C-alpha cells in the first residue's frame, strides 16, 4: 500500500519527505520495523516511542507517524507529524488493513462485569446460526474456528485491525468484542466502525488506573458517544448508569432488563442449581446458565441478536443449548458429593452477585466455603470490600493470593483482612499459597457443601513478581478432590 492512502485517513499537521512510498507493514515496535514498515511512535507509560524512531529507520522503516520530529531526518523516509499518535495509529492501521471493521458487523460490549460471557455467547449463537464469526475476549481471540491466545481484553489498534482483516479473509460476517475502559481511553478502538454497542453495568473496578469512579464512567461513556447514527446502543435499563451511557449517543437506543420496562424484557420464572427458566419478551426458554447476572447476559444477547436481524425462534432455540463460559460459574464436582464453582468474580459487585446466587440456591445444611484473593499492582481500595463481601455472605472464608505480581502477597492479604468484621474473623483463615488454600477448602468440606473459588476463573497462570507461573483453579480443585475428597 502507498503511504498516501494511509495519510488520507490520518489527520496530519505536517508531512516531511515524499509520501509516495510503499508500505508493507505497520508497527509501533521498532524491533518489528523492517523494510517498508510504517512506524508509529507512541508515548507509553513505560517508554516513549519517539526515542526509537532512529532504530526503526535504521531497520528499514519507509514512513514514520509521530508527534515530534527526530533531530535528524532521513531523506528516504516520509515523516507525518500528528497531534496525537494514539489517535492516529488506529486510523492508520484501519487504512493499511483495508478498513476491515467496515466489512464486518462489529459489536462492542463494555461494562464492569458480564463482557466476556455476553461476547462469547453472541459468538456461539451466531456460529450456531450458520455464520462465520470473530471473537475478541478476555479468554480467547477467535478468527472463526481458529483460536489465538488472548493477551489483553482489548488488544492494541494494530493487532485489532490485523485480526479483523483475517476475519474478513476467512469470510466472517460478524465480530463480537469486549471493549475495556483502558482501551477506550488509550484509543485502541480508534478507527473501528461499530454496528452496535452493549452496556452491561458499572461497578467498583480499575480505580488504580482511572483514579475516580466518575473518570471510569466517563471512559465507558466515550464508547457510546462515538457510535455512528446507524448503529444500535443496547443498554441495561436496570443499571443506574444505563441512561447516562447513552444520553449523548447518535446511535439507536434500545434497552434490556429484568426489573423495569425494557425493549427486551426478561423474567426469571424458575431458578435451580443446573439452570433457569426465563421468559424473554413473552417466550419461555430454559438456559443452562444460572444467576440474575446471567439472566442479564442472556437478555443482552437476545436483544443484540434481534437488533442484528436474527430469527426470534432460532435465537430462543439456540440460547437454550448454550453452556457457561470458561471460568464463569463453572462447576467442578467431586465423587464425594462436594460441588466447587470456579468464577472470575474479581470485583466486589461480581463477587456479591455470585454469592447471592449460590445462597438462593443452596439447601439447609449446605455449607458455603469461599476462597478469594485480590491482584497485586491493581486497585487497592476494593481489597477490604472483597473480603467483607465474602465473609458476610458465606460460612467459611479463606483469603489467599490471586496474581500478587510485584507486591508482597501478605501485604495484599493484610489489606483484605482489614475489611473482615470482628464477628467474622473466627470463620476467616488467611493462607497466602493459593494451592494450599484450595486444598484446605476441600478438607473443610463435607458431602453436599459448596466451594467457591473466585477471582481467576479461566486463567491458567499466576503472576508472581514478573514470572507467569502455571496455575489453574480447576486443575487445583480436581487434584485436591482426588487427594482429600470426603467419602462420607
């Protein structure tokens, strides 16, 4: 592609050198900047890409997009100066990859909780409807049937456009993607064309990055503010911030909910440990998913499918066959009659919802044992709240490590323990080693009891220091059951 074609979509302040150069790749990493590359210099939290412009040019870059020119300019390179490289990179990547998001029906899902389940269920639903579909989620990236390892909830702009180009080449008609607040603020979704957006809810999370809840809300709202008028904006009518999200959008606003009037209204008719009977706009269906939070997820999936023109009867039929997403209220059962639930709940609200669901469903005499931790180098303010939710809504709690990262695990646990009331301390144990904590939970359990292991869900690793060590809650539970499972 000629650099002039890329510049047509990028707002430039000035251009130095001839833009009539062939571009064979685009990258924001000087290490990847080979012959014919368009190098985009981004200012990051850890490093400023402008310092690596000379290295990119030495590696063969044919063009550079930057906010500030380097001291020395190469006569064989075209330099495009922009106001914001973060804004420009998405537009440049979209242009280079042929604007793939405009050749897909791209739907973004944002909110604190429920993004992964909603995106994944939509992916599975439209696959079952016979379409080729893409998925960008916390758990996995899918280019139709090809799975790619997920590195971020929402990848960088170049990766996004490259994957969407692959989706188009594979014949995909739809793509469903999680849109994180970080990605919105960092403009990773810049240049993408969305057919629709879905808002789930907004609760306490990521305040280590956004600093205040108001800033977190504003970040989410930016996504809906930018939707085009031909798109839909599907918002949660029961969520207090649902109307705020869409108050300035140009998109067609539709609602879903359980408690208040909504375009896509859901009612829980019956709820059991193995599923729910729902009424969706007057049609009853059975789903293998459980909990009010999943009723909201199913409602959002149904509403989005209707807005995308799918058949009501087919959607209802297929939803009834869909199962839980990995690490989202996922069961691990023992031969001795103990049920363990692995869930990604890593915010106070998500944990409270999971606990409320279990408590509504468990029978008299069934003990609820909770294993929970909080990640290091992340929002510290939620730590005591998480511990408080766990201890106030269960019989036994074991506070343990999540992904401590570069923090001392004991420091994290001390901050969590500060949220435990004096009365609840006698039922609370602190065990820093997560495997030992899970083993201990299993030894505490008797036939019929329920164990909730919260916080990591689908993750198959634990980050300790800068090391990413293998750790899987489901594997740890299975091993613990084999060793300590009660036979009584």
